[in-house]
C-alpha cells in the first residue's frame, strides 16, 4: 500500500482542533476532504487508535487508493495492507492481531488491526482500517462497536455518491437511447438525421450540431440542427466539410478551443480553427462515427461562450458515437438503390480479391482466371455427337412367294446362314393337289387332241391345242410355287429380323416379309445428327464410334453421305448421316447401337461449351424481335 500525506488545508496546523474538523466535515465538497475530517474525528473519539487509513475505489480504474490517514504526520501504513486486503476481497469485517492469527499455545503482545468494508453487498466502495494497541478482546469489541457507529455517516455519503453517479449514468444513457430510438424509426434516413442533430443540440445545449456522411474518403454534410434545408455550396458548409475531413483523415476526435490559442495553419485542428472564425464559435468538437473498422461519418458540435462542454457531455457524446454509426449505416444500406447495391457488392468482391487477407478468395479467383483464360485461348478438336446404328450395307428380305401356311421354321434373328440354306418351309399339300389336277387336265386334253387329229377336225384341233398349252402353263406355275415353298438364304449373312418358330400353321400373305438378312463382311454406320449440328458435318470427315455391345474399343469411320432430309424423333429433328467403318471386328453385328463422334475441326473451348446456348438465344431473340 502506497503512503500519502494529506492535510485539510496547508494553512491549518498538523493537528487541527475538533471544531475545525466538524466544520470541514460539514462543508466538505470532495470525498477526500470528507474522509480526512471523518477519520480524524473518529480516531480522536476512540482515543487509543495509533493508526488509521481510509481506502476508496478509484473512479478511473478498479484499484483502491488511500484518501485519508491518521495521524496526519507522515507515517508508513503498509503494515495495515494485509487486513484491508482481506476486508476488500471478502467484503466483511476483519479483526486480527498484527502479524496474523496466533498459533495454538502462542502468546504475544501485538496490536490489533480492525478493518470494515464500505458500500453494499453488491459493490465494495472502500474500507476503513484501524490499528489499536494490545488490549483484551473485550476492549477490542468496544472499538468495533464505536467503529460501527462511526461508519454510518461515511457509508451513507459514499452510497449516495455511488447512487447519484448511477442515476446520472442512467439518465445519460436514457437520453442517448432517445437519440438512437429516433435513428431506428421508420422515417427516411435524411429525416432521421435532422431529428438526431436537433436532439443532440437540445441535449448538450450547443449552438449547432452537424452530421456528415463519409463515402470513399470524402464527407458531405447531411444534416444541421435547427435547419430543415441548407445550401451545400456556401462557404460555411464547405468549412464544415473541411473540418469533418480533418477528423476523418486523423480518424480521431479533433477539438478546437479558442481559449487555448493553439490553432494555427498546419496544425492538427487548423480547419476547425478556420471554421470557428467563420461561424464565430468559441469551441468546436468533431467525433468520427466508426462502425467497426469503417468510418461512416463525422459528428461536429460547436459552442459559443460562456457555455462549454463538460466532462459529462463528453461522456454522453462518446456513448452516442459508439451506438449511432451502426444504426445509420444499417439504414443507409437499406435505402440504397439497385445499382448502388450492385456497385457495393462488386466493390466488396474486388476488395476480397485484390485487398489484404481473404487468401481463399484470392486462390479461388486465381484458379477461375486461369480457367477462363484456358477456355478463351486454348483450341481443341470439336466433335459432333450423334446416336449411331450399325446397318448392313446390303440387306435382303425373304418374302412369302404365295399365300399359304407356315409348315416349318429353321432359323431366327441372330442366326448365321449360308447361301441356299433353308430358312423356312411353307405348306405345299394344296399345291401338290393342284399339280395333280393340272397334270390330269393336260393328259385329258392330249387325248382329245389326238382324236381330233385322227378325224381331221382342224378347228377342233386348234381349240384343244390351246387348252393343252394352258394346262401346261398352269402346271409349270404350280411346279414353280412348289419349288419356292422352301425359302432359302440369298447369300451368306446373318438374319437380322424374323422369327417364325412361334407361327407354325399361321397363314401368310403373298409378299409378306418373313426374314431380313444382311452380309457379315460389309457394314455401314448410320448417325442421327441433330439439326443444330448438321451444318458442321461434311463428307470425308473422320470420326470415332463406341458400340454398346463392344464398349471396350472404339471404331474409326469416315463420313460417306449426308442426307439432306430430316426425320422427327422424340420431338427433335435429326438428319441421317452415313459412314463407312475402317475396320470390321469379328463380333460386330447389324442393329448394334452406340455413340459416334465426328471431328469437324478446331474450335476454342469457350465456343464449344457455349455455342449451343448462344445459338438458342440468337434464335429466340430473332423470334421475338419485331
């Protein structure tokens, strides 16, 4: 504990009279003078007190300092520190011998230390610590009772002082909240700013309060107290702007007081001094309005003599500028226009890319820039994709040679056949009966022809001869049908369609397609190219094909024909493009499907990824444009 030497008055003797002490106690204007008089009176009444000290909590820090000592002569009081510390820490009275408690069986003559805290159960304002000479415990109790009686007056003054300070603080906070409530009202920002400046001027009693909003390093005057409108280009407004920018540049409170005579050109408050000369102000104070690390504006208040801002007014302003900026910024951001919001968002993004910190944004932005550069600059082979079907270059159909019934079926789709191999057999019983009938008819006509020739009936001979020729022709026709009753393969190949194994005994019509056969050594590729890509495909272009049934290897092909006729499939238009395979794998079969890609030339990656959308957009705009 630091020691201090206090005196009631430098003109008073070291040991003032009791009457003087009571006069000082009654007329004390500060806690320090009150405690000095109170402690002197208490120690005189208790007579045997050898030392005493009053500790009070400092208003600027959470520490306790001695404000009154007894006796008034300089003396080391550090030996009372341990007892005072216990009373302050535990908020209770402490009575103990100097040097600590006695051990069991120990006897020594030591002075008593008595300490009692000052304040309430919730708040300790200080402590009173006394030292009395060695005496019985009964005598110590009397000292304690006398201290209790004397503490009432001191505790009452300190508690009232604390309550008064809290009341002033609450009142100050209430007026601050009134200003904040005005700022968060539903009124527009400009109207709220005018109301705020009027409230500030009324609360502080200043001649004028001015609010300026900062934007990109410059300040504009937004509102003045007691002025619903003002001309922005006047000399006074320009001086206000210069003074606010002076505070904004320093990002600190700037104050000018004509009584100090410190303002001069080039000093930290030169613009404030110039403003004071123009407005005839006695003092000017500017406070930056900071919302986090961003300064959103400046509050300037000016005062004329004899009124001056007190410390309480400064505390009020500090509390206000701590709450007001966030509210103003929130309302200003809410009233921004669409383009202003876009500009702010763009500025925020650019700050993250090119400003300090935000390493993840910078890394992702660099990757995005490299990707865009690659898409714009790099060229690669553009390929038109299309659904692909394998067809035989020659396809023959085996049809029914006459109307009849299926007697037998020897193959079905997927079977490999040789030239002349039977595919199916049609029922020939009716044909055989018809053959026998026409054979008998021919024999009968031949006998009649011989008889007519024997009798030399020339006319009858001509008629019968014609009937014989007719019977002969009919017989030849029936023989031909009997020959065709067995349907055979026209060449070596594979049956790609047709299965009569489940149609035995069913009738067939003349010319009905029974089987479709394609050769195994000659195929063609048919690509269904979308109409949006057909303009890139030309005869002779190369491509690659991947078949679903043999997906392990790709096949090379060359475009041989582009059919200029579109067909509609699944709501889309496709053009038929034919191509020839370079190699024919052994397991390739007609009817297999896959995906083919035709190489149509070098294009930029960006064009490859976006040309579909741009073509659609161009067509849509053309459709809707007048």
